[in-house]
C-alpha cells in the first residue's frame, strides 16, 4: 500500500522526466540548426565558367532568387530591385542563386551547382534538402572556389531574398 509521500513524488518525477526530454530535444535542435547538411559541393563546367567570369571584375554580386516563373520579366525585375536596394554599380556583374528543395526527407546530400544563362542573366541553381543549407553551402563553396572573402562594404544579406557581395581581391 502506498502512503501519502509516495503519491506526491510520482508527479514530480514525471515532470522532471518530461522537462529532461524537452531540454535534450531543444539542445539537439539548436545543435542541428548549425549543421551544414551538404556532404560535398561540386560545380559543373558552366557554373565554374560563370564564377570565373564574374570574379574577373573583382567583386561577385550574388542575388538570391526564389525560382517562380523563371521568365525574362522575373529576372529583370529582381535584377533591378537588388541593384537599387544594394547600390550595385552597373559595371559590376551579378549572378543569380536559386535553391530548390529536392528531397526534404533526406538529411544530407551532395550538392551539384549548375550554371545556366537565362535571358542574358547568369544563374547558379542547386537542389538541396533545405533552402537555408543550400544557400550557405553555395556561399561557402563560391568563397572556396574563388579564394575570395566577404566584401568590406556592407551588403544586405539578412534574408535569402537579398544580394550578397564577395570581394575577389582586385
């Protein structure tokens, strides 16, 4: 037979167990949010050519674009919007970056960045398990591929829909 003290301890132990599960889950989630879920990044020949051509100017301006219609008007509107918002000079080249979710159930995968020319605009496309991880993987891979770093001028890169600037040391 249970006494009054045992019955008061059981709910406390249950609450303690639930709290421990929640804390471990939260710590695990925070840790996973900082993982780059790309096992490797490769550039096809067209993508490498696009980057080399843009880097020749000394600064690579990368414009994030959510691929919708993929028509000429979409690229023109986005190009004008980002040039005005980020004060990108007309003589500096721009490269669009597009990330599509390939298979969200895959935890990590290798990324192949493809270069394309759409309506006179250079576009880097990739399929990734998560858009944010794809963006980060592309930025790090571009930095490594071109041996470049972030531009010293402030670039508005707070959201995936803005432009980023990479200084290639000229």
